[in-house]
């Protein structure tokens, strides 16, 4: 049975592999890289099945499903969600109209479950599919869950904004709206998404908005004079902003219903009586000024509505008859006084953009619209936008934080070096907290010293053995001892520093957080000297990044441990037979470069099996560990010893001067190993046989050189006169 299928996924590899696979299965396949592209395909193509990615740019999979379900001709279309976040996000796919959900794992597992869905359709099986299939092929990812939480947090902030927010493609197609936008337009989300912005407005506004969209270089742009009208009759102020993500431009539109204010303004200009009736019912603050003694430079309050009283926290009777600069001494620095003068002199209305007002009584963000009345008085209509500015600031911080977390997470997933990850982490933290200095340290588990992975160049550091090692001091030491983060805006007098000596004396502010993984202390992150006081959000930021650093450090420890196990004998700690050829090859290269010879000593313990048989493997293991220890003690640091398996060891002697020197080392090995080995109450005497080959005299190939030393060792075993023999061809 051949089906008409549409595959929608922003991952080009999955899109290509899945389309190729379905075509090989004999189906007709169309593809789209995001929800917006999919809607374009659906205008000319009617599939029977659609596979939709959940997280996509432009229009996501959940919203695409709702749009499709609102179109009558797609009522019977079978929709399958392809989810990369199935293990981290409890998504009810049926809520937005999908019929099934396949979690993204390996391509083979996806193909398997895609075939099951197609067979389900072909067989017209009455049995329902599993809620989410393929979960067995994926695993829960903590970082993804945290990113989803941040995304949900972001969407919650946007949806609680009072202003309507639209995200548009460059041609004006709507790809995102918040709840306020739905209320503003009086339309359901599926009616707004993929619609063109221009179509929402009355015809007289089409040319103005189309022209603005056609010239993004003019952005940002605020349209509030002669505000356009929506089809539902609402007058709106429009603020267009250009946003670039990965060089892909989109347009953000913030729209505000100013119908009430607009109508009030018209009424004010038309009729003073009507102005008075509306004055005290307005939600915006309104102040009316009379110009007096402009030479001295001031305006006198003649009216002040209830909203103004609420916003400025002052009663009307405390304002009327007094000058602006007397009641609000910060008005000149705020810029309002200069705007009042211009409006009074020119008669032209002006917008005083959102600015921060401060005096010794109050602080807040204000936005003012000023007009001159026919009577000569100047009216200021203003809004307290402090809450909005705080939300925008929080949103910007969240966005910056999410971006930083995503960048660091990619580095950890890509197994970048711990130094590179640390440098990137420190750079992000310094920016997010506004700190001048910072350091990221890894704890040395053997010495409890700190090894600097990244630090500001202004911090003096002493290098030892290729690493910057230093001892914890001051409040940093307190953090390590208590395994608790610290926020101190006065570290020199901080109570936690009492009884703790040391620490930089010049610090003005300090944030320090331990890096913990499964209750194990792996390191510490400390930043200092922000020009402002640190806040709880700064500490939260550093704690979040400390978790990422701990994850990266633990991953590096695990990788180092795995690498060590792969190349070292777990009993003796010596390199094993897998790493030994590489060490021998390196020795040969050095020998060629310096025109020196090397000797290979193959050491075998005589009658070791008898110890195992008579006293057990614990005794045998103790003997092998002692033999390894004695061999290491006999050799130079430049020499190498390896355990090849069982009771066989191999030694590489570098830069040998003569066979006599090698013979002396062989005798020393035999004599040293012959000294009694004590295991509990039992003494063991171990005899050894040593076979010797010389590079390059005996051979120039690794395997042949080892084999010849091994052959010589067996000859030594059989000999009744000596325990060491040189190979002779």
C-alpha cells in the first residue's frame, strides 16, 4: 500500500534519512524543514500521514498540529510526533491533535517505529498505539530537562506580559504570539499563526505596515502617532524590533492596546468637559502643567489624576500649586523638564521614552506622552513601566543565561578539554555577574590544593610542574570547608572570615561556590569586584555554572579512569600488554634519533603456579604486586616495566652502554626478586628467568624483538648454569 507522507523536521540528516527510507518502502514523500514551510507544502499537497518534529524554529510541532486540525480537509490526517525530548518532557501530544508519538533515538529505532505506524494504518487496526514509543532507545538527560525548564520559564514570563508580543518572519508571517496577543486580536492561536500581520489591520494601515516590513534597516521603529486600527476596532501602538539568531533575521513586534488613551486624547482636544469626565477614570497617570516663570525654568501643577497619585505615591493636594522641580527634584536629569519646554514652545506632542526616574523619595521607570492643550496648558500622560522593565531585564538575563548554558553544554557533550570548558565558563560568569576578576579551580584529591583551570590575567599565579597550584585562603577556604556557596559584599569584614587567615586584602565583593558532584567536592568557582553589589541571582548563576563545571570535571575523571584501566594492569598498576608495544615503539624512535641501543628483558617467575596452587590466589596476587614494586624500584625513571600476563614481565632499558651493563641489571633483577616475600606468616622465595634481546642488533620489528627475548627466556629456564640469556640468532 503506497501512502502520501509529509515529513517535517529541522534536522537535515533525520529529514534526509527518513525520507529516503520511506521512499525505499514505496511511499510518496514530501519534506519540510519547519512548521512554516510545512504549511506552504500543505497548501498544494494532501498527505495521508505526517511525521512532525516537536521542537522546530518558526512554528513548532505542537502549534503546527493545532493549525492543521483547524483546517477541515485535514480532519482525517494521521499525525505522528517525532520527539527528541520525550524522556525529559511530559508532553500530551493528543492535546494538540496528534495521533501518536515516537521518541527520537537511533535512526534504526525511529525507522522501526515508523514502519509500525504505517502498518497500523495499512491494517486499519482498531488497537491503539502506545502513548510514546521508542523510549527504550533513549535516556533521560538532566541538562535537557534544565533547558526545558528554562524554556518553560521564559514562555511563562512572555505569556504574563501585559503587552502583546508577536514574532514575525521578514515578510510579516506570524510565527509566535503570547496570550496578550490572542486577547488583543480576539483570535485563537491557530488563526494567528502563519497569518500575515498586515491582514490583521484595517485597510488604511496596510501600506504603512507593509512599507515598514519591506525596510528592516529602519528598525527599531515605534508607531504611536496616528496609531493603526485592528479589524476588531482596537487602536494599537506598535514597537518593531529586529532580532538576529544565527544570522537568521526575525522581527519582534510589541503591541499595546491604546484605544482608551487614544480616544481620551481625542476627547481632550475636542471638549474640555469630556476631558474632565474621563480624567479620573484613566488607568494612566495624568498631570496637567501651567507654564510659569520659564526664565527661572519651571512648570506648576494644575491637575493630577488618581492614577498619577497611585503611581507617584503622593496625594493630589500635596502637588497642586507647586512647581515640578519642587515636587520632583529629579525631573531635570530625568529629561521631562526639557520635553515640557519644547511641547509648550512648539505645540507639537512628544513622546518621552521609557527612562529611569530617581530622587530621594522614589525610584521607577516612567514613559510619558506630552501634549499642549488649546488653553496653553501642557498635559503629560504617563505609565509606570517599572514592572515591565524588571520583567524585560529578567528575560534578558534568562536569555543570556540560557545561551551560556547551551554553549557550555555543547562543549561538555563534545568532550572539549577541561581547560577550554573552564575558560569558556569563566568568561560567561564574568559577563553575567559583571565581575572584574575570577578563577575556576579543580581540587587535587591527594593534596587538597587547588589547581587553577582558568583565571583572570590580573590574578598573580605561580606555575609548578606545568600547573598553577595554590592553597585555599580566606573565605574561599570557608566555602571549601563548609561546601556552601558564599555571597559577600564586604569580604574584609565578613563574619565568616573570623579566625581564617590569608586571602587577598583588596577584594571589595566576592562570590564563591563549591563545584559538587554526588556530594563529592571537585573544585570551586570564585568571582570578585563587581562595580555593584552582588544579588541572589548572581549567586544562583554561579551555582548553576558550578554544577556544569562539576559535571565536566567528573566526566574528565571518568574518561581518565577508563583510559587508565584500558592500558594498565589492575593488579600491579603496571602498563599492560596492550600499551607495551606503543612504549616499545617510542623507545625505538628515540634510539634511532640518538643513535643508542635499547635492551628488552623478558622476565618469567619460576614455579609461580605452585604458590597459587598451594596457598591460593591471594598469596599469588601479593607476590605479583611485590615483584612489580621491586622491578619499579630497580629501574631508572626513563626505563619501562610492563606485565604481559600471568607471571611474565617485560623491561625496556634505554640508552644501554654495553651488554655487560644489561647483564648486571638482569643479575640485579634476579637477585632482588630472590629475596623472601612475606605473606602473613609465610615466606616465599621467587626465582626468575630472564631472556634478553637488543635493538637494533637482534631485530628492528616490535613483535620479533619481543619474541626473541621470550625465546631467550625459555632457554634460560632450561639452563642449569644461568638464569639469564641473551638472544643469539
